[in-house]
């Protein structure tokens, strides 16, 4: 009994030092040497101020930006979250109806089956940084209108979408996906910056 | 389903099947104390551990000593973890100046991480300091996983040995699991995860000014190192609140693939290790075949259900609660894997999945995660089912129940029944109490049949030490923190204690060589019997609850008749 107590105690101290500190610090060291930007949160800076992380979605409600997936926690990060509504939830249906109505402001005659489902259903993380290619293309008309762009600029936006699309990884993992923040930042630069 | 979906599923199966014999025989070597590829690197460290802790690694323990060492170690680990969490505001590495964890939440979290459940009624980013994460939770991620592996090793030794109650040395099994298996795999995993964008830093949370001019606080932390062991060690407790849905915890399809493979890697290979340790590789294969069959059926049904649309919601696909970078197939694969194995991490919100997928996930939990189980934790559950199967089959054909040459008698059967029924009772009784009290009901997000599933899932997840959540339930209340904490204790120790008692009892028995009268336990018939027993026991116990929950929900959904 007493012997187990002593061994347990020593074992806990040593494993806390080893698996808590030494292991964590060693991994951190490797990360800082090889993947410095990534381990620090893939932050995007502009003139010294952080304007976001490539991996964390921001709230875009202005029609001139690409919108990401809706967030049940309204893009809160501390913590983020999902709706967790089940398949026959009244509240979920109400949320979807609200989102449909919001989209109808810009596309008055659209039918619900023509709206990309990603814009109607909230992501799981509440911070999903991506949308699919279709969901991005769907928004081009709205953005052109909001920015009062001439038709020839459409090509510019399509090129930007293409540039910010990540292809299927290692040829079989995931679907092509568009990084919404990256795309919006560059679109701002290209369309306003010159 | 698209071609990429099928490729992903195939790649998953191929990786598991290819690594299984290699990792399995490597682990067997480790536990037999034979020389292996890592001996030159890790051997010295192993001896240093023994020397510093005062462990006599040559000494064998009988099952009682083994059990006492394990319980003492777990108990003191709990005390230490509780203190770290309670006092985190006085400890270093707390850049966000978070307060100490309140008592009942701490009670729940401590039990959760000691028992390898890793149920979380908090979100890491706004509750735990970096110190608590690394010195408290990360350490217990390692230790609780190694404890689980040690039990299965002891069980195997009990089966193999003859007329002795000695089943190995707890400290040796623990240390070898840690240093030869969990640590090297975690290091590799952590580095691969960082390459994909998982964060690993001690700097403060960063405030960003967004494009639309709002302030956004971006949480950070030493996550990659902890996520690696969380996936490999059947732990499943997320660094961030939304677990492996958080883009910092699982940023790309490739990181997702790594993490889902990591869930099943060791548990699958342990069936092979078990076969080698008991000296009958076919028996390991039998266990694997039974597990893989149930797994494949469950995965198939869930994929079928999830790729339908929701008739009650404008025929939209089931994308609520899923992130775009994973999509439907990867989310289902993960959900079935994490509930079959007692991992409990999630990459999609199970609560928002189709009712059938939610039901399959729940069934996986209530079968005691016998299907693959956790790192150690499920394989010994599976062996409880094996003992029951041997017993029932023996009764049916009138033969002496035997397993691996050891007679299965009343004592072993009684213990196995305890191990199967106690957690099951905890699930049903807990759910019943929650249903009957306003304390239980006030935490629900959804009402109607889905609300019942939220509670059933929570008690199943805690009682079977899984730790995944149906997530609609607000579990951070004194009622749930306390009741789920008790369920986690029952789920862990009401299985570990009988398992070690059986190991001791079997070890003490004579070996009976197989004869014409022996009921074979290494053929297809036995695989089918075993599957039958698992389904009958699990099914009969829980069918009423499931029909009021998920089945009713599914019928309401396809009839578009009623919303809750």
C-alpha cells in the first residue's frame, strides 16, 4: 500500500514533467523551426495589424463580400459552436427560412432548391473557413451588383475564385474548396487598390 | 457519393489493414519485453523511469497487487489533476487570466480524463489555461490510455499462464505502453498535424480587426501535441470546444484523414497483439473479424442514411453541423469510428445528423464500444462478451464452456455479467432520472424524441467512457456534472475490476488441451455467435429507448408530419 503510494507519486511527478512539459516544449520547438506561420495560427497581417487567420472565418454580412457558411454562434470564437438542432427541429426550420428571406433580398425570384445549401445550413465549427466552388460562384452576381462593377470585371472575380480554391488534397481527400477570407482580402485589394 | 468518397473510405481501410500486423506484432514484442526496433532508443529511458520511481521491474504482481497499483495510481492522478485545474489561476502559462475551474465542473472533468472518457462540459478556449492543458490534461491523455492498454495486456497474460495468479507488473506494462507505443506515434502525429496548420504555441490569444471592422479574438495554444495523443489514445477530449471541427484542431482533409486513422490504429492492432500474447493468433483474428463486420454494417447504414436529404426541411442535405472541408462522407466515417472506438472526438455535430446515423452512433456506445473499443478499454469489453458467448454457446450444445483452454465457470460469468450490465444500467437509470426531473430536462436544446436522444446519448457516452457528445445538451450544470461523473466512474472501474479479477482467476486455472468435446472459439461459427450475443444483449436492453427516440424521429421526419 505505502509502496504503491510512493511509486504512484513519483511516477506522476516524472510523467507530468516528461509528457506534460518536455514533450510539449519539444513539439513546440519543432513547430517553430519548420512551420512557424502555421503553428502561430496562420495569421494574416496587413501593415503590422492582424486582420484575421486563414483558418478562422469572419462574419461577412455586407453584400459586397463573399459570405461563408452561417455560424450558429454568430462567429463568436470564445467558444465557437454549432446549433445542434435535430432533423425535425422547428428552430432549425426557422433559421433556414430567415436565411432564405435574406438571400431573396438579392435574388427575389429564386427558388429554395436553387440556393446552395451551404448558405442555408450552419457549419459545425461555427468558424468554417471554406465554401464549395458552387457556393462561391452563386455569389458573384450579388457581389458585382453591390460593387456596381461593369460586366467585364466578372472575369477578374472568377480568376480570383480560382486562385483561392484548394484542389482535392493528395488526389482523393476532400472536395475543392474556396478560402473565403483569403478571397475577400484579395478581392478588396484588386478592386479598390489600384 | 462521389469517387473521392469511395477512394477515401478505401484508403482508410487499406491503411488500417496494412498497419495492423506490423503494429500488432511490434506491440506484442514490447509487452513480452523482447528486443524491438525502438529498444536502442527508448530502452535507456525506460530504465531511467524504473530507477527514478523505485520500480522493481523484474517482480511479478498477482492480480490483486496489479489492481491495487492501478487504482492507487489513478486515484492520485485524479487528486493531482483536480488540484491543477482548481488552482490554475495561481499557476504559470495562463495568458488569458482564467479562473480556477469551479468545483462540480472540476469533479466531472477530473473523472473524465482519469477514466479515458474525456467528456467535456466546458470549452477549452475559455476555461483552461495552457498549464492545465499540458500538465493536467495532456499528461492524463497519455496515462489513462496506457492504463487501458495495461489492463488488456494483463488479461492476455492471465489467459496464457497456467496455475499462477501472477499477471505481470502494472508499472512495467504502463511504462512500455507509454514509451514504446504512445509517445513515438504521438511525436510523428503532432509533427504531421502542425504541417497542416494545427496550432502549437504559448503566445497570447490574438485580437484581429476583421475586414468588416469588427474585433475578433483568436484563441491559440499548444494544441498539436495534445491532439496527437487525444486521437491515438482513444481519449477524444478536444483542445478547443468544438473538438476536431475547430479549424485549428483539424484544418485540412489530410489532417482529418490522419486523425481518423489515428483513432482506429492502435485499437485495431491490439486484436493482433492480443492473439500473439495469448499464443493463438487465430483468436485475435476472430475478435477482429467480429468487430470489423459490425463496423462495416454500421458504416454502410449510416452513409446510406446521411446521403439522403431531409424531407422535413425542404429536402436539404444533412449539412447542418458539418464543415465544408470534410463534407458528408468524412463526417460519417469519423462518427462511426469515434463511437466504435471509445475515442469520442468529433468532426461533425452528431446531433444534427440524420436520425438513423445518430441512432447507429448511440448503438455503438451502448454496446460498450466492444466494436474495436478504445486503446485497451474496448478490447476487454469485447472479451467480456466472448466469455458470455462461450457460456451461452456451451449451454446450447451441452459442452463445457472453455476459452483458450481455460474453463469458464460461474465466477467468471458472474463477473462478465457485472461488467456488461452495470454500465448499461447506469445509462438507463441515469436517463430515466434526467427525464423525470426538471434539472435534467432544462438542459435540452431539442424537444420531443430528439431531446430523449440527447439525454440517452450523454449517459451512454459517459457510462461507456466514450466522451463524444450529442452536443445539444447543456451539460455544464451541477446535475449533469455530478451524475455523468458517477457514470464515468462506473463505466471504467466496473469493467476494469472484473476484467482483472477474471484475469487472476483464469491465470490460476489448469490448461485443458482441446479435445473433440471442446467448443471451437476460432472459427466463423463463433464469430457469428459473438456478433449475435453482442447485438441481442445491446439490442434488447436499449430497443425501447431507441424506438421512442431516434426511430420515432426518423418516422416523423419522413412523414413531414410534425416539428418539435
